[in-house]
């Protein structure tokens, strides 16, 4: 099955610094998603990317869908304490495949990047 | 507009008992996905359902696990004869209609299953 390699595994940064994390895959995905998970909660969608090369922003967050469809990165600018948490990338195969009787895969998740911010 | 709801939030079972986890999708969503998350790991896909149909159960263990999404009521993930290795957080996600740009999955808060 598909696997996503997410890095770094953890980050210790100072408040106000910029953050960058990425995911790579040996398989092609048609959709890339970035989620944030707080302790004891479910993942919350941050950014969704649907086209290769797409660059999308959501406030201080920016994410890009790699041209090869095998990678994506997430940047957080000017980090603040509430940015602390675990960030997951996820890839999805959608489109004609789902209507061909071949079934549908769920999301494939990376193992997460733990973001820790030191005041 | 209520989000995805899961209950119970925490469930404790002894080995050999049955666990039933419930998921109510967001209003207007007819597609449900179940995932399992072990500590310090990402989520692993288990099963994808539409109303009254299992579309993809490729991530579901072959034995003891089953899922349903009846015409009325929540989706249920059922684990029979639980073992300690079943201890994990189980998340449900819903989407309106996959295969389109609006098919983003929204997650519930999860059910944390502990098997003693």
C-alpha cells in the first residue's frame, strides 16, 4: 500500500519562528491534505490541495502540492503558542477510479510532526 | 451545524468482550470512513461505507471487526472478542460526496478504546 514519509518527526522552535515540514511518497496522490491534531481530539483539516503545483494559504499557513504529485510541504509563519500540536499530512486517491468498481481508498496518513514551541 | 459525532468518547473493555463504536456523520454527508490510531502513529484507514453499503474494507482486520452504516442511525464499528492489541483511538470521518473537490473528510473526536 501507499506510504507517506513525513519529516521532521518533531520540531522545537522559539515563538515567532517560521516552521516548515514536508511529506514525500513513492506513490502518486491526487489530493494532499494537512491536518492538525490536539491531544485527545480528532484531526482538524487545515489545508486541502487538489491540483499539482497548487499553492494555498490559510492565514499564517501555506501548503503546496508538488508537481510530481508525490510530495507536499506545509509552512507556518510567525509561530504562536497555539500552533503546538501534531501535524499530519494525508494523501488521497480520488477521481474516476472510484466509479470504476475498483473501490475507494481512504486517506493515507504520515506519522506526524510534533511541533513544540518554547516561549 | 454539528460536526461529526462519535460516542462513547472513552470505552473500557475486558479481553473477550465486545466493543461498539458509533459515528454520526455531519449533516448532509453520506460517506463514512473509519480509522485507527495507535499511540505516536498516524491514522490508518480501516473501512469506507455509504448508506447500507461497504465500499472498501481493505484496511479492516479479517476477523472480529465489522462495520455497518444502516439506512437510519449512526455508523457502527463493532469489535468482537477484543484483545489488548485493539486498544487504540478509533476515528470516524465523513464527507459529502467523494470523487469531487468537495470530498474532504471531516473527523470526529474519536473513541479511545482501552482493553484490560
